[in-house]
C-alpha cells in the first residue's frame, strides 16, 4: 500500500505544480512559441491531460475528455490561433478531475491492478502508470522551460524599451542642450 500512496502522491504533486504555475500567468503567454520547433505551453499542457485520459482508460476507468485528442494527442500540430483551442479554464478543470479519477482508480485497484499483465511497451499496468508519470513530468519540465524563456524574453524586451525611452529622457535633453551651448559657433 505504501507504493500506491507514493504513486498517487507523485501525480498529486504534478497536478499541484501545474495549477500553481499556470493559473496566475497571463493567458496570452500560453500560446507563445519561442521557436517554430517548440509547441506552445497550451499544447503541452493539453497533451498531459490527454495522456492522463489514456492512463485512466488503461486502469479500467471510463475514458473522458476524448474531445481534447483532436488538439493535443501525439502527432497533432499546435494551432497558431488561440481562439481555435478549448478555453484554458476547461482544460484546467479537466486536469483536476482526471487527477482525482486517476488516483482513485490506483487506490481502488491497488497492487493487484498495478501488477496485472498487459501488452504494449511494458508488461504490467504499474509500469505503464509509472511511464505515464515520467512522461508527464518530462512535459512539465518543458512547460517550466518555456515559461522561463518567455519571461526572459519579455524582461529583455522591457529593458530594450526602457533603454529606448532613455534616449528621450531628461539626461538626453540636458546633454543635447550642453552640446548646443558648447558647440563652436
């Protein structure tokens, strides 16, 4: 039972981390792509939701939020228009609901369920669940990286704007006046 609690705590941590870091940010930042080769935060976040849905189905739960597959499943392309995505708040609600459902199924199934033999990349459901945890943790790392890059980029842009403003600042006016006074006539 200790391993069951550990597994559920890991998923709870991921859920809490995502909620803590995504809820307060300016939602426009969710759609920024620092590079054409990088997916925006919204796509990665939605992909985590879709992956959790797959784990729930593997655990014997009723699949839910399958409508999100068209946006966030592996192989889909990130959309450039934010209005084409489902509302962020709905995706955040899905994270919470799927997290609770996933943990409930793991606790109810216990070691018997996790040790059950299955086909696929791993021979037991437990190994699939742990792989799912590692998979979503990897994507959380991507989200953290992207948010840091976006923050650095906006900080750099505000510094550049500040620098440009200084060119028209009081100091510049004084220097220009001094030049005009000291200029040889």
